[in-house]
């Protein structure tokens, strides 16, 4: 049987991990642009737009807010 990489080339496909990342980005885009009705998720996303990025890798443009679980909830 051909290797995974050879099969990907044969069928002109990208790796599954790359396809998943793309789908995650597409979902985030759709949520941010109100194309997906998911109010509980929207309330957990906080977008930040820094004035100037000095070191782009050091900044995250959005974050998710999570409740801190107490030991009794775990």
C-alpha cells in the first residue's frame, strides 16, 4: 500500500491536520460574522486588536474565556 504522503499526492489532498485547522478557522470566521447562531460561544470569545504588533508571535488576536472550576466540580 502506498504511504500516506503518496496517497495525498495522488488524490491531490492536504493532510488531515491541515484540513482540520482550515475548518476551525472557517468556523471561527463564521461565528465572528454571525453566520452561525451560537450565542453561548460568541459570549466566550474576546477579540483584541493591538495598536501595533511589535512581535506578532507574542500576541494572540482572540482568546476564549473559561470559568475556573473548583475542586468540588472536578
